[in-house]
C-alpha cells in the first residue's frame, strides 16, 4: 500500500514524544524537528547540560518551554526507569511516541576487541532499548494507542568490518522490534524501525575501540554522510505517514540493503574487500 502524505505539523502537534539520546546527533535533530511541529517533548540522555542546550535551541526555534521536559537518563540504569516513567506521566499524562535513539558504535576488529566491549554494546544498544520500552508499553496499552520507534542502522541489516559487536547489536534490535510489532498491534500500538546509513554526527568519535575507550576521531564515511537535520526531516515525515521501516541516507551504503537482499554473495565479497582496505591503512 503506498504511503499517504500526512503533514507532520498536523500529525504531531500536541503529541507527547520521548526521545532518548536527545543530546546530540540524530536525537537532537529529531527533537528540534518535532518541536517545530508543536509536539511536547521529553528529552533524555546522560548529559544534562547538553539536554538543556537542546531545550534552549528548541525554544529559540519557537517551541514553548512548558512543552519541553529535560529528563536525564542512562538507558543502562534500569532501576531509574520506573521513576523516569512516573515523571513523564506526571508531566504529560502519557506517552504517544517513544523513540529509542540512545546508542554507541564500534571501530575494532573482532580479534582486537575485549569481551567487555561486546557486553557494553549490547547493554546500551539492545537491552537499554528493551528495558525502557517495557516500562513505557503499559502506558500505551492503557490508552489503546502509541508508537514505539527504534534507531537501528544499515549495520542492522548488513555485516560490516570493524563493527562485529555493533552489527550484532543492531541486528538484535531489528529482530526484537519486528517481533514486538506482531505482539502489540492488537493494542493499537505501532512499531517503526529507522535504518540510517552514514549520518554526519559524532557516532564515530564516540565509537568504542577494542579496549573500550572512545576512538576520539571521525572517519571519512561519517564525515561525508547525510546531515543530521536532513535525516531527521525524512524520519519525521515517514513516521507521520505511518511507515514501519524507514531507510534513510544518501550514500552508497544504502545500496547494500538491496544488494544483501538480492545477491548476498556479492555483498559479502564487497564487504570483504572493504575489510582488506581497512587493514591496508593500519
């Protein structure tokens, strides 16, 4: 069925949207876009000062400060989640849309990666998303409506070098939320997965090296990627239209999604060649 155009400003005006990872990158760009649509926002991440900055930017863009709740939250702190949900319920009565956007990437070969790095990737990128979703779902079930969104990645569909843990985590995220969709549809709850390609953010700078430290440097793929603001515009329009799987990007990595589906062997050889190129530069 073709996607129907729905003006985001009409669809999201007054809706309560909770965004994790809202202090930078795609999360920040989504927050500013939704704020311009007149949504009521819950902004969560670990860095409160950066959340305050995003809130101020949204107000400067014309949003009402009363519609913006700064709620610091670490998605691996499961014990803090019930109180966070209670705070949102107190402020806005409920949640219309939860956007699970917090995450961390990786830049290391498997042989050079400590097991703790894999554990950290799964804690942040998978279990943290599941834990918060489980806390918010009862509010949506109670209302008989809601929309759960997760930021996955092209890495959730394709295995790429230097990202064994990240790819594993994003594949897991895709599997969980695709399965969740089947379970909550009868409650009137929708589920959407966002599949970004290379987006110009600090994802590579903050990515984990094999020893668990942040790499501290971007890479050419990310530096040449799609602007986060453009990514957010595409995602917000797609969510307003009710799309369930949203691929967003403008580089050659997006072609890998189709190649993996139609000719997986060719995709595997191409990605092996990419790994060879990486090794040649190290």
